[in-house]
C-alpha cells in the first residue's frame, strides 16, 4: 500500500470514527467550513464541478457558476458529514431524514412481485435514501460498489453500507449481474447509481445536449427479469430533511432489438436524471469528467465523423 493510499484510508477511518461522535450542528458547521476552504482553493475537483454545471445551466455567468460550485461543495460535504454520521443515527432519525414523493411507484412495483430496479444519479445522499428504504419501508436491497484502492478502504465502504442494511456486491469480477438478476426474480429490490460509466460497455446518451456514457445494467436487468425500472432523483433544501422523487417507470419498448431497447431505456433514464439535476444542480456531486468531449475530444461524435470522412 502506498503512502497516499494509507493516508486516504486513515482519513476516511477518522471520518467514520470521529465525525459520527460530533453533535449534528457541529458536524454541519464543520462540513460547510471544509467545503468553503476547498472551494476557495479551486482545485481540480472544484473546477471540474463548475465546468459540469456550465452544461447543466447553459448561459450562466461566471459569477453564477462560482456561486453554484460553492453551493455544490457545501452539498457534497453535507453528503459526507451525513454519511460519516449515519451509522450512529437512530432509526427515528433515519426515518425523519428523508421525504420522497410518488413513493407508490416503488411500493406498487414491490407488491407486483417481479422486483424493482431503482436507478439514481449522484444527487444529494443516496446512502441516506437507501437507509430510509431499509428502515422505514423494511425492504432490504442489493447494490454494487466500485472496488476502491486501497482494499481496506473498499472494505470500509462495504461494512458501512452493510451496516445500513444493504447487500453490497463488488462491481468487478463479472458475477454481479447474475446475482442482481436472481434477487429481482425473487421479487427483490436493486438500487444502482447510474449516471456515469466510463467502461467499454457504457451506452452513449444525449445528456444536456452533449454525448455522455451511462451504464446499460439497469435497462438490461429490467429486460432480463421483468422488474420495474424506476429513476429516482434526490435534493436538499434548507431543512435537515432530504427530499426525493420516484419517477414513473421506464417501460421496455415493444419493438426493436435488445440493443435498441436498452439504448432507448437508458436514454429515458438519462432524461429523468437531467430533469432532477436541472432542478437542483448544486446537489449533483459530479466532480469528475463525464462528457465524451471532456474525456477525449477525439471521441466526440462530431470529431469521430470528421475523422471517418
């Protein structure tokens, strides 16, 4: 393990070990302070966040983008402060911490007995939403986690999410899809963060007018198992309560090849994500490159076409 990896692991360990012991108002103030310091330093993550917001809020002035990135960093640190403290929250605090709209799309889907796939973007605190589902609704679910380095950090995240009532599968290894499909066929619930996929299997979608890649997994699982596919968007307001919306089901198209159906369903997911992100851009925690133009300008659709002519 490198020095950097040991330091990263130690910092996260300190967060879960120390921050969860702080009174909630103190933790909230600490989060805002850390966010403001990071924002003023304008590191790579802050600059990338601002660049991403420029796509979400076209025509925004530099002053507007700066205000958005400051609010975005505060939202991002609120997510971390909550996540560090979630293991210490009482069941009552978890239940009171989240209020979703249109929950019937989820409960009706579970009652149908064919399973449900919830697909979310990196909005607000998806871990809190998951803890609310297991606590308030009493519904366990399965999710997937990216393998992080060092391995001890990945183990921390798995233990943290399992402590909230989630079954966590590693993203790598190739067996996750089969396990998820079995859970759905048994009438279970699967939750996946699905607004960024840089792998070779990612599907191209139109996202705020430009091309990005998103995972095919949610749409494929729905087709393979007959499960209901539901987009979910989350946001914060000025209260301690996170808000959310369960969007109407993404239906499997009646015609087309499997690839065409998967592409259409993934685009519909992207459109639902875009609606939630446009309404609450400051709560979209995307501090990484997302659009193909940013990842590799040569891979942008217009440049690929130019190169082929």
